C-alpha cells in the first residue's frame, strides 16, 4: 500500500521513466521475443515455458529492487 511515507510504483515511473521501463518492461519484451522466436522455429515447449517464466520472475524481482531503492532514496531526501 502506498502511503505518504512510502513512494509508489507510479511515483517511481514519473520520476525515472526510462529506468522503470528498461528494468520492468525490458525483460518482458525480451522474453516475449524469445517465445515468438521459439514458436516460429518449433522449439521444445517445456523449455519455452521455462524461459517465459524466468523472464517474468526476473522482471518482478528487479522491479521490486528498483522500488525499494527508490523508496530508500526518497526517505533519505526527506531526512536531509
């Protein structure tokens, strides 16, 4: 939950749009491209599912890390 003390994902998007897009949506785009490439060339489906799941998990973890970093920086700005 976003409160006044904790900046939200939207605030992070407004302040750092390029980094947010790069680290949140970049891995998802790469994963989608890998899936499309594998489907076109007839790849092994369990491997395809594993690659897709790995990119989604990676994107979620990196986004959570970036949000935690953003919140920490916002708290140190308020404290100064």
